[in-house]
C-alpha cells in the first residue's frame, strides 16, 4: 500500500508531534524515568535509556531535565512510580490500534482509553488481539526525492535489514531494534537526515481508509494521542487524504 499516502501519514504524525511539544517532553520524561528504573542509570549499558535520551536531545530537552528524570528512575530523587500498560483494540473499518501507556493509576487509564475508542466508533479488545499485526523494529523514513542508492549503500553497510522505496518517492529503512542507533548514526554521517526515525511497532498489514472513514479514524487517533497517560499509538490504518 506504499502508494496510499505513506508520506502524508508520516508528515501528519510529525506535525502533530511538533504541535504538542510540551506533551512530548512529558512523555519523554516518563520514558527516561522508567528506562532508568528498569535498566539502570548508565545510558552506555542501557539501550532503552540511550534511545530515550537521544530522542530527548533531538527534541531539544534541557540536559538538566534529562538528568533529573534519570535520577528519579534510579531512586536518587523522589518521583512517581509509573507502570507500563498496553491496550489493544479496533478503530474504523476494522483497523487495528495498539496503545502504549505509562500511568500511576491503571483504573483511570483503561477507562480513558475505552471511552475514546467507544466515542469514536472503535472498541477495546483483549490482550494479544492485534499485537500480532505489528513488528517491533527500527524505522527511518526519508522524504520523497532522497537518493535511494545513497540511502541503501549507507544503511546496508551499517547493518540495516531492509530498504523500501515507496510509490510516493519516500524511502524507508528497517532495522532490528538493537541496530537502530548505529544505522541512524551511519546515515547521518552520510549526510542523510530522516524525517521520521523511531524504534516502533510497524504494521505488517494495512487498512486503507478514505473519505468519511479516514476523517473519523484520524479523530480517534488524535483523541487517543491527547490522553495524558498515552505514550504511543500504533495503527494499521493508512489514512488516504488524496
């Protein structure tokens, strides 16, 4: 489904992230805190923390804010004890939705997620109901017009798993999660800056939505993203705005 607004979907996600910079900081602080608690406060020996810190620096988070979050996670400073929870369900047209949350109140969070899904025409599923439709991987997406050969050479040399040329001209690089940072650094060293670069859950199937269904699905996704306890929202929906 590479021809169905792949780049438009990436641009929308990037614009949405830029529009809620304050919330991005809150989410990153939670991620850094939990990563530090689970894997220790040293980024060099804690890959999850390293990724979180890199994202925070890319988002221009002050270093003292990052350091405080690490100390809260390691117990050197008092902080909230967040719990990680994943909810799975369905949106418009049977599109799968997976919602990763961090919360200090599980009852509140599940009620909020269920309310948004129900209000916008979706429903909450059971654990494992849609997770099999996603693959955990590193994903870097380059804007249409980026030279595919240059991307391919740098990415494969750095250990990337796959390079995909989409019909809209964008280029995707897929990596194992453990190789994401080294591949990203290699590409940047070659002068290639991805518009989207995350360790993510990439859908292995896609539901293309058009017209009213596309609009309804976008409202559902935006409402989930707006919830305070939500960290990430993944979906099989491809919203065709053409």
